[in-house]
C-alpha cells in the first residue's frame, strides 16, 4: 500500500574514484558557458513532498498518507512511517494520532499537507529563510494517489503566488510502469497549465521540469536508456528546461548508476545528483568534494550542463546531523566548487528524517516513549527552525552575500538578546528569528538580508543598555517606536506595532 520514497544505496567512499569522462579534458576556454542566473541557476531549491494526509482532512486519499505504514490506521509506535517528529505549533489544524502525549503533556498531533494553511505555512517559512524555489515531487498520478496529488499541485501554486516563491514540477519515475507515455500525457493534460503562473520557475526563458530516477541501478527504475532519452528529448521539444535527478555516480556509471546512460545524463540541461544516504559526517562531505563534486562540475562545464548537487541536513534519527556541521560543510564545499545551484534534500521529508522544516527541538515536543530523536539528540540544543536558518545562511554564502567560511555562522539557538537585537516572527519570541543585529542603521533591504522580512516582526529581544527605534516605513520614516528593553508582544503597544517594522536604528 505504501510507496517507498527512494531506495538507499550506500556509496562506497573507499572505492569512489576521481576518474572523469574524457570530455572533462576540454579546456575552460573551449567549454560552453553555464546558464545565467534564473529561477534555478544561482538559487536555492528545496525538494517539497507535500504528501502527508490525515484521516478527516478531506483529502481524496482518505487516510494517514505517509504518516503510518497502514494508512487506514493512525500512526503509533507499531504503525509508524516517521523518521522525525514535526514541530506543529505554527499550524492552525492538526490531527490526533495514536501516540502517547508529547513530553510536555500536549497531545501528539500531526499536520496534513492537504490543508491549504499547512502549505501556506511551509511557503512562508521558505520566504523567511531564503528558499528561492520549490520542486514539487510528483509520483505516478495515474493510480489512487492521483486526485490528491492533483490537488496538492493547486495548493502549491496558491502558496507560491502568495509568498513570492518559484515552483516547478519534479516527476519521480519510481515504480511508474507506463512512465514513457503517461508522463508526457500528464504534462500535456494537467501540469503544463501551471506554467501560466507568474511563480512557475523559468530558466533561460523556459519552464523548468525535473525528472528524477533515470539510470538508477534499482529494480523499480529499470527503464532502458533509449526510453529515458526519448522522454528527456520530448520535454526539451516542448520548450522545457529539463533537470535530471540522477544517481550519485552518474558520470562513471557505477555503484548506484547503471552503465550505458551517459548520453541520457548529458541530454539534461541541468544535473542534480542524489546524495541522501551517501554521507553521514564532515569527512564524507570532504571525500565527495575531492573525488566527486569537482569532477562532476568539470564534466558539466565541458558539456554545457548546469550542475545542481544536493545538500542534505543528514538523517536525524541516525544521528548524522552533527548539529548542523554536516550541512554547513556541504554549503562550503559546493560554493568552492562553483556549482550553478543547490538542491536541498528535502524540505518536509519527515519519513527519512532529512527535513529542514521545523522539527521537534527536544523530548518535550516528541511523543513520550516513541524513540524518535529530537534536534538536540547529540546534546546540543537546537531551535525547531534551526535548519531553516542554516539553509538561509548557506544560501547567502553561496550567493556571495556573506563571506565564504568553513566555520558555521548559524547558532543552533538564537541568543536571548546578548549577542545583538533579535526580532521574532511571533509574539513571545516564537516562530522564525532574524539574525542578531549589531548596533547600526537598518533599511528594509538590510533587515531582509538579516532574515527580518518586511512587516513581519511581532516581538524583539534587546540587550541591556541598548536602544531600538523601529519605523513603519523604509529609510526611517513613518510611525516610530523606541524601546530600551525586551518587547514580547508588539500587539500590546500603542500604537500597535505588530507586523509594522520596515526599518530601524539600533544604538
């Protein structure tokens, strides 16, 4: 009944070679140029599942889609499909599970992706944390999941347009028996219409489509190279910019890649090799930098293909995250490589435990006795939005907005005002937090660069002895408020300052 997301084939670090294809020997001057910045080149893209449903949410699938192994029954310790437990405090609707109460005594409830408010919340988080583009995963829609997946595409479009995020369709070929004809049919009859949205991602003036799964050495992806090449060329013939979600070792055709598919890989406009399950520590990230990523980039340069490798936060349940050090090392290494884009695997993949979306930060927010790890599993306290904030900073480094550094600049928990002024999305210092601001003057653009969105802040922590003057308009105009101490709730101020901050002076 349950569709396996993706089969994990652990890459062997000991046998990975630095070999590349002959084409990488071309000189830089002879190599085609990478694409200019667009909606995927020069951008941070996040993989978006949007595949969680709950009994009673009105979804056509009518069950606990992807939350439990048996979708007809609520998730419980014996009927579990989760690798991590989400922080659900920002959702207006949640659904009762069969788990014991959380460690803080609250009932163990989960969100449904079918609720528009859930998708809106996710895209608001993307907006607040520098996620430029969302790749909506679309598995075979011709079975029982089809109506729910169709509805999710519409919900994603609405949220993307509301929060100014780009999105594109990412087909997953896993277990899709009639993929060659049906993928074309689905695009023609349903998904192509979404390119009319002003928020549908374009690159080089073309609508973006990704196809994930060609060439993987797995039984549920046994498509002949000729079939794969036909599908890629068909989408290109439709005027699309086509991304390939390809095996880690695509270039050499070994380990997780079938041999004989190099022509398929080179037909893509952009290549995005899969990395989930391949590394679990900084040493592993460095190994791929030295032996895979640089060689991949050289091959892509030689063939005029854009390179968009995966960045993973790590499997939380397996203890791979190292409180952000694993993820930051990838941001640092891939920025040094000079990649054209980065693909975060994934935004909301709570099943595999490699999500960046808000996650239970401690045992207080995990069902008691469940054995599910929280973000503080290695002894380092992390706020629930930590990996969103880390993604924001990694994206800023990739875009040259902050200096290249191997040292992670993102604190796992935002300080309580001791390191600078910190604005928060919600009252009582909850929700997303901006960066700690030093003394100085901050226009709208400066605040946004620090993670403080326009008309967004609802509370602020201020170090002792500091003064903040907030303004409702850019360049220190409009209504002004002056504070010399923490302000936990802007709605109680006179006049009301909630969601009014546009610029400020800190002294």
